């Protein structure tokens, strides 16, 4: 029926709404489209499995249902709902029809989930269509009356306004929804043919409609591309000459692909007939030889159980092959950073309390210092050679803008990796200052090249949030999430593993007439969109290579935002391992396929085999996913420090004050990005944590606490302080929803409500002062600072630790600390900075002095 094919089309398009493939997820639209697609499938199947088989399959699916993230979980959820309705002792009718629709939709969604992930992985490696497909598309455009020519992977589309260099890409020719429609349609055919009670030999009856369906879709693809080019050209011609062109959005809209799936729906309905009943004719009675096998011929229980076990083992083996990367044994941790070929992002000059301005933040001094607490760090100050690399375990080649690597150096690096060394290649967007060109001299032998492009977010151009996949590679397993700061991408071909496959992106090539090669950020026809490889790794000989595409992240101004320091340590730590099991894919993939074939043979004659084997496969997938994650964490825990370090934690449990993303501070009145960044100038290190993780540092800071303080969290704070932890609370009358008192009452500290003190700050002797225009009066504890005779800062010792409350926290807000982190302070601003440094040093070292007494108290004593 045509509504079946319409349902498959809706489910195919739902993936553009449920995951961030182009745009951010639209959950409301996603739910509506999925439910509409499932509703179109609602009719009772002629044949369903036994209640026992349906119940067994539903039970086997439950662990996967608990593990899968949304929206992938929807397929498993629908399957469980449908199978449960089939297994329930209820009469046939609408429950069975709903169950049939849920099972069909669940099977299709699970298949499409694999399809969309495979599509992203393949296109992230290369978006370009191979020969002769670009020439075919150009010919189709010419037949439709357009002036278009193919030049490698570019379609030059002529118009009166300009020649449009459109990319001849997979996204243009075979977009994600069409690919999901193709996969979903094949699954629909398989299930429908199986369910036709008149077709006992359903395996022999599947191939004809499948071939008709695939051929119909294949013939539609070039026509679709021609019509899409015509739509693009039509929009261009309808744009006023003085208006800015913004035409590329048609290529990543979720609704345009749905419109272009209407013809394939009719083609599938016409050329992929599933039974005579669909043609309006009664189904023929089954011939005697086609009758379903009698119950006596059904396979024995042990064969059914063994088939399910083999199916689960097969999927587990394939899953392990996909995700497992044996870590191996740890090496000596001798890390060498190349400073000879690079003058960009230097590591030599310390980020201290005397050096300010843009250059002070735009370097790797802090991350180098941080890594030196875990590894034996060193700097390369001359040409690379075998002798230098003999005493090295990990070599970091970062943004080599100053000099190109010579042939002898390149060979030395290749020999170094082949005998067991690790190399980290750090590139940057657009091949700026030829850094990627220089890196590619080294990287090409490892099977990867840095592209000369610049990746932006589709919905928010300069923001790109990357969330961890279900099974992160060991490199990324200890990071929470990651904000990219505009990267390039890599072209790895068929080699290695893509560790970060970013979606929701579009890219532009370099503009070489610009001083930094940075293109104008506009939706030009030569952009590429979809998935991009932004972190890649491979093995070469006995060694390892990692290619990273965003050199800005480890800079001082953003290196300790969530995920960034963890990623740097993860890359170095994985490269600092060697040996281990060989690549498991070459063994596990054939093993999985053999086990899958064996399961199919054992299940022959079992009417409900495919459903139970599918459910058993999801159980095997669940076990393999949990096992691989546990194996990675056990094999590569976070490195232990070899030198002491001071860790300062910014609480995100009861505070939501603004802290920077991607280094952008913004100068907000409720922001403390400069205060956070200046902590690094003391050779302390920062992290943002919530919940139990907030108590893993030496100092815990609360900026403007304004969320509910639960008794459990308050008790954790008390235990943390009692055991020697230090707490600093910055509050202010500008924090209208302050919950500081709820946090501090166990320590006898409080901010006095309905007070707003202004004036000159009276600090301990030898401390700098500053004007204060808003402050709470503080009660309890040992007074530390005063304004207008009132205590505005106090500290208290509790157990082995201390708690300090600052009532004039707005003095340290971004809008009063210089607005940006690039400021060179004058004398008055320098006093505020020095006050922060004095305060933090005193708290961490446990040397807070007694503050000056208020004037009234002094007079009374005298």
C-alpha cells in the first residue's frame, strides 16, 4: 500500500529532526513525524509470531532499550511496545494492528539508525562524488536546460549573476533521508513479505520487489539532483540584485528532502509490489508446497536457543570490532613539543601576574605547565633527527608556521613512529600561514591530510558543541563534552579511525588573498555540509598518530574549559601507550559474519526466527558496548600526577553564573570569566564541575550561588571542608536570587539581607584596595575586609579547612574586570587583579590574615 511507503519516507526524514545532522534537534517535530509514520503502518499483519516468541524478543530488547540514547531508543521502544501487544493475551483487533505498526516502525527505525551513522562516517571522510557521477549530474542539468559543467567534484552552474561552483557531493546526489528511505524500504519489503501468510517461502520472494525498489530509487537520484539544481537556480533568479544571496539553506532543510521523497514513494508503490492483495486482487490460496511448515517440523528448542546465542555473539563481535581499540602498555611519558618549526602558540613564556594583553592568552604556556605535572615535558629547539627522537615517547608537532619540515626530518618522524613512537599533529582552520601544508608533508605517509577548510555550525556559526558518543575512544573517554573554536577537517581516506565525527557543520575553503586565509562567513555555493572528521587516529608500524584540527582550544584563554584539558591529556596518554593486541577488526568482522550465518542456518524452519534473532542481536550489542567501555577505562585510566598541582574547581551545581565558551567572555555583569582565567596566572589550574565531582580540588569557588541547596549537597560541602578543603563564595546585592546563606549556615557565616554597602575597601595590611559600589554586610567568622565600617568579607575555619565569604563579588564580575581577557590593565584595574591574587594565594596556602577592625571597634578599644 502507498501509505506504507509514505510511512518509510516520514521515518527517514525524522532523523534530520531527531539528531543534529544539519540543524539542532527539534524534539516536538521529531515526535510528530515518527508517530505519523508509525500510524500510517497501522494494520494487522497476516502473520505474527507466537506469543512466546514475541514475549522472548521483547524481554531480550529491554537491556538495549535502557542503554540506547535518544532518538535511537525510539526504534527499540516501538519494538518492545509492539511485541508486548503481540504477546499479550488479548483478542485480535486494534491492539494487534497497533502492535504491527509499532514492530514495523521499530524495525525500520533501527535499520535507519545504522544507516545514518554509516552515512555520516563515510561522508565525513570524503563528501565528493567519484567519477563519473559529477559528469552524469552535469548532463542531467543540461537536459533540463541549465548551463552546467563538471570539473572534478564541482558543478559549475551558470547564471546571469555569477557562476555557481556547487559541490558534486553525496549530500547533493544521495542525501541522508533518501539513503534512510532506501534502507527502510528494503526492511519494509522483507517484513511485509514474511508476514504474507500466502508466501511461506518468503526468502525467495523478497528479491524481486527489493530489486524493483532499488532500481526505482537509483533512477530517481539523478532526476532528483537535476530538480534540486533547478530549485537552487530558481531561488537565485528570484533574488533581487541588491539582496544578499542566501540560497544554500535549501540543501539542509528537513522539509525539502521530504518533498523530494514523494516521487520515490509512488515509484516504490508501482515497482515494488509486495502481494496481489496490494493490487486490489484477492491473494491466491497457498499452494500445497508453499504452505507454512507444520509444527512438527519446527526446530527443536536447543537449536532455537543456540541460534539466538550465536546471533547475539555475532553482533557482539561486530560491535567490538567497530569500537574496541586495544590500548596496550604505558611508555615512559617523555613528551617533546616542537618549538623550532613554530612561532605560533608558544610554550616558553609563563602566564603570570605581570604579563597581560592578547599574546599572553594566545599561547600554550598553561597547558604545557599542566601536562608537565603528568609527563616529562621538553621542547624541540632544532631540526628533527633520530638522535633527538631516541629519547622521546610522544612528539607534538603543533601549527608549524615558521618552517617546513625537510625530507630528512620527515623520514626521521616516520621511523620514529614505525619503531613505536607517538605523534600528535595539531592543525588549524584554512591552512592559515601554511601550517596544514607543512603538517601534510609529515601526515600523508600515515594516510591522512589536513583540509584547507573552515568548519562552522549550521545553527550558530561560531558555536559547535560536541557531545560524546555512546562508546568514546580511549582518547576522549574522560572528557565531558567539547566546544570547538572553528577547526579545519581531515581527509583520512580509508585508513585509521575517526574519533570525532562532527555533524551540524558546514565548511568553506581557504581565502588565500586574506592575511589569515579566513573566508567571509557566508553561505556560498562552494560550501560543504554534513559530517566532518575533526579528530582522527591510526597505527603505523609499532607506533600511533593522532591528527587534531583545532589548535585554538589548548590556548591559555580556553584550555581549561570543559573537555579541553581532558582531551589534550587523552591524546598524549593514548600516544604514550604501545603494543597491545593487533587491530581486532580483521579477526572479529569475519568471525561475526560466520556466526551470523550459522545462526541463520540453525534457525531455518523457525517461523519467528528473525524477530528473536534481532532481539538477541541487540542484547549482544548491549553487552559489547558495556564491555568495550569498561575495557577502555580499565586499560587507560586518567594519568596520575608526577608533580604537585593546585586544582581550583568552579561549582556548577548551585551556580549558573556565566562562564566563557570557546574563550569568549562577553563582559557580562553576571560573568566571572576573567576571574576564572586569572587563576591560571598563579600556576593553579581550573575545572568546572557539579555534584560529587565538585569536591575533587584544593579550592571550591561559588560565583553568585542562586540555585536550591539540597541538604545532601550541603553535607558534602561540610565534609569537604572538614577534611581540609577550601571554599570561596563570591556574592553581591546584584545576585538577586542568592542562596548563599542556605549554603553557609553550617559554618556560621551569612550575608546580611537588606544591606548594600558602598565605599573604599579596607583590606589587610599589604593588600591592595579598590572602590566598592555594591556589597553585602557579612556576619560571623573572622572579619577580613570592611567598607564604611561594615564587614564585607569574612573567613572561618571548620575542621581542617576554611570557608571565605566575599560580599562584594560584583567587583570581580567581567564588566568590572576589563570586559575582555585581552586588556592591559591600568593602575586602578591592576589593584583589583592584585587583590584577587592576594586573596587566592592566602586561601590556598591557608595564610589568611586577620582583617582590620572597623573604626567603631577601634575607638571602643582605645
